[in-house]
């Protein structure tokens, strides 16, 4: 949701270069050679956002529908069960 709420702060690939590529609508990731930059919030958000399915990315201008679609996607594609998550959180607290 950070990216969707701050879309004006990010550039698309098509705004950075004029090439007509299949990922021209993806957000542009700036060059970052240092691991600390690559693990930063802004860089990671762009990377995660660009990896979402196209049908969800198309909703980026409609915050409510984007949020609902993202929640459904995350619930159906979660790689950890609720039981495993609660066990991990409780056992490590």
C-alpha cells in the first residue's frame, strides 16, 4: 500500500527511457550496488510491487479495489499457514 499511496514519488520504466518494452509500466528500480540500499524500504517496495500479478497492478489507481485484490491474493497465495505463523510468533516471543 505504501507504493500505491505514494505513486507520484515513483517513476515508471517508460518515463526513464523511451524503449517500448513489455515491462514499460513497471516501476523503475534505481541502480543500487550496495546491499543496504537493496534491502531498503523504497527499493524493496518497488521490487515487490513489480512482482504482483498484472490484474492487481492494473488497480493501482483505485486504492480500495487494489487493497481488496491484494488481500485476496496474499491470503490465497500465502506460503505459510496461520497455525505455523502463530506457532513461530508465540514460540519466539
